[in-house]
C-alpha cells in the first residue's frame, strides 16, 4: 500500500482525463490507492472482490493509454470492473454499489458512457467489441476498441465464434486476455493448460514490430505481402518455440504473455501496439485477489466474500445457528445421497461447483462430477451424450446462465426425450446482482417445449422429493428450479419419496377465492392468507381463501384446475418468474380452453427488467411480496 504521508492521487481523479495528466512513474502509487479503495469499500459493502483486485494495473493502464470514452473498452465478466467504475466518475457513489438505487453491479451503458456494453454474463466481449471495431471502420471514425476477456471466459463458445470472425473480418480490434487461471472456481480444460504453457519471446515481438514499421515506411507492406509475412512469421515462431500458437494460427497477432501487474510495462506495451493494424491479442498473466493476501491464497472464497475485516481478511459471518440451510446446499447433499444409491448418477456444472454446491459430491466422487468451464450450451449437450449411454446426469446451472443453452435444451435433450435432470439454481429474483442474474425467464421460456417436466419446490423437503423423482427410471427431461439463499426448514432432511408427475397439493380449503402458487413463494402466500382473512373479519367481511401448491408447471395439474374453475369465482396466481408466459398464463389458457370464466389476477415479475437491491426490496417493487398478495386478496369483490 502507499505511504500514508504521500499525497493521495486517487482523490484528485474523477475521470480518466485526470488520470492521463499524471506522470508515468506515479502510476504504481495510484494502483496501490485504487486497490486499497476497493478493499476498504467491499469489506463493508459486499460485492465481487478478488476479480477486480486482479485487474487494477490493467484498468489504470487502459485508461491511461486509450482516450476513453471515445475509445471503447468492453469488459467481459463485469465483476472485474470495479476499478473501472471508480476511475470513471463513480468514486464518490461507489459505497452505493449493488444497493437499491445505487451503482449497478455490472457495467451498463445506462449508467455511464464509459460502460460500452452490458457485461453480466461471460464470453460476449470479443463479439461485441468486434462489432464496435467494424462499425468504427464503416463510419470512418478514429477510435480504438479493446475487449478485456478473462476469469475463465475463454472457455465459452461465443468467445471462439468472435475470434473466428475477427480473424476473417477487416478490423483493428485489440483483445486483452486476462489469464488468471480462474473463473470463480479454478479454470478447467484444455484452454487453461494451453494458456499456461504458451510462451512468446518479447525480444522477438519487439523485433517484428520494428521490422513491420520499417517495411511500412518503405511502402513494401501491402495487404497481400502482410498476410504472407505474417504466415511466415507464425511458422518461424512455432518452429523456434516448438509449439503452434492458436491465435496466430488464426492470423491474429499475438503478444505476450506479459506480467499484468507491472503497470509501467503495461503502458509501454499498450502504447506500442495500439496503432497496429489488424486484430491482435495481448496475453497477460494476473493473480486474482492481487494485493490482498487472503484473496490471493483463496480466490474462490474471496470471489464474493460478503463483509470481511480489511486488516485480517476474516470473513464476518452472521450468526446462522438455527437457520435453515441454503437451497444449493440441500441440492448438493441430496445429490450425493442419491449418487450413493444410484451408480448411474453424474453431476455436471459450467464453472460453478462451489456456487451450486456440486463440490459436495465432487469431493467424494470426483470421477462422477464434471466442471466443464463457462460453457452452458456444452454442459447441456455433454449431459445429453451421457444420458444417451445410460447415465443419469444432473446438470446444475444458474437459471439466468441457462438462457445461453436454450437451443441445446430443445435440440439435444427435449427432441430425443433424454432423461437429463436440469437443476436451475438462483431461480427468481437473486437480489444485488441485478437484471443480468435474475432467474426471471426460465418457466416462460421452457413451458412451450414439448416433453419437459418443469417443477419448483415450496421447501427443502419438496426439493428432495423432486430430485428423487427425477432420477427414477422412465423419466424424460426434468427441470427443477429453486431460489438463491436460505430455505424455510431447519430440519430439512427427510425420507425421500416419489411425487406423482404433474400433481399439485391442496394446502388450505376455502370458498369463492383461491390462490395458486408455485415454488418458494407459496410460503409467502401461506403467511399472507391468514393476515388477509383477519383483516377482512375486522372490516366485517367473510373471507375464506383456498391455497394450492401447484408444484408442477408442466404438466400442470388439470384435476386441480378443473375443480378450481368449477368452484371458485376468483383466482390469484403467484410466481417468482415472468408473469408473461408462466403459471398465470398457463392457468388463463386452461380456463379459456375449457370454458371457465373466473376472474384471474396474476402476480409475477412484470414485463420489465428488475434492477438490483435486496430480494425483499425487489419483491416489493415487483408486487409479489406478502403485502402485495394481501392487497390482491382484499381487492377482490
């Protein structure tokens, strides 16, 4: 850290123009101050911690060399961008990061002109930045475009699609590969091993750059000759290094690997290559959590650690004694329990073994668990291949990330009716991570797909029953969605039992009005109904509300719906997914198809993106909290 007696540099920087006025030799001090600011702020206001620490020097160098916001920086996996936010006009408001109405959790063009693209999911930076670079050429604009990809994002298929197109489309894109051997858990797969074995001579690169400049000055470097020379150079480098460079094999100039924590050297390198024509990659080695020893030693733990002591690194846990476990931990422990009984069960996750608690099974049965990296589409089709050969895959993906595997679910699983069990963690509103991470669309998106079973548990016992049912013989593709955070039952362990597919359950009798719910919001409904009935009695009204836990969105319980259509004049549906296309829409369709005409009120997520805040705050905004349910009940005539 910088000397406390040294005059602060960060305090005088509001925007990158202020940064660019600093002398080069002062940048290491600025990096120390920026890192200290991130540590201080996130120790009290939790967020994505280790990733942003790892790119402090890169962030400073980029804004020092490039004329942002005219020049474009596209961040991949936006949890790397806290330093970027602090240097681009948001330092004074950074304490509001991830809070309702405060700084957004990920880069967003709606928040700042320095945020060039929405960055919440991985692997999109190269494609987006390539589009910007080509647009600049089409419009004859003198701007540079940089894609910063890292934290395991190179395992995503979209990154390679972007690389392939960058190699064949005229552009001057600079791709910076932030290679820290991590996504959230440690990166896996062949690309990880390739990047760590890749080595390129800096002397060679410097020589080639000078030769290229001289040939251009002499007028000898035509486009055709350039291609021929690059091909010859690539072959020569492969011979000298005894390895083929995949990037230069695609005719993308490669530089590195370089120390990503030497800010002065980074500035020199960026200045040398930023005017070069054609696509190019700068490969950096960085350390996730750099500058905070506990995070350096355990980057996974400090990816998003919550509150911690900035001096010691001690993570400050609230007293969870007597609290229900997290749904993800119930999933992880139940899967291990089932896997001990059923030798066909295998677990698959795209880079989230700790986040989804698949690591519980992984620790005991590593040969039966597969972390496939940030590659959701591959995770689904890989699971389909496993199922084809008689295994029983449990494919665990965060609901919002599963959106990227929609075609794979339809084409590779549903059409063939393969018994893949999809466990969608973080379904519904997830809180502070905001609209890129809310699991809002899974039910509405998946409901039209033929052959899927879609269900959501009201509590931990129901989750265990659904997981047990899904792995029984003769089941087809099975989707179980459950929320982030703690459940409702302290005593969550129970004997597992088979549930009848497509059957809900009546939780409370009533007349006139009934509530149909699916998933954990059923617990909120169960609390709201007695409150509404009591309030009605106090107003001299008679009110008795029935409550059904539908359990299954597909196939939906038609016996319950026929009964409800025949005996209730008012129906309220409650769900923690998109109101358009989900449970409420399914009930409306059924009633219309069967000639029933009850009044139906649908409570669910509105046709808009819900911003960030606590889950309670966002449920209130979306109109699906207890107060909203009580109001909906009491508003019925």
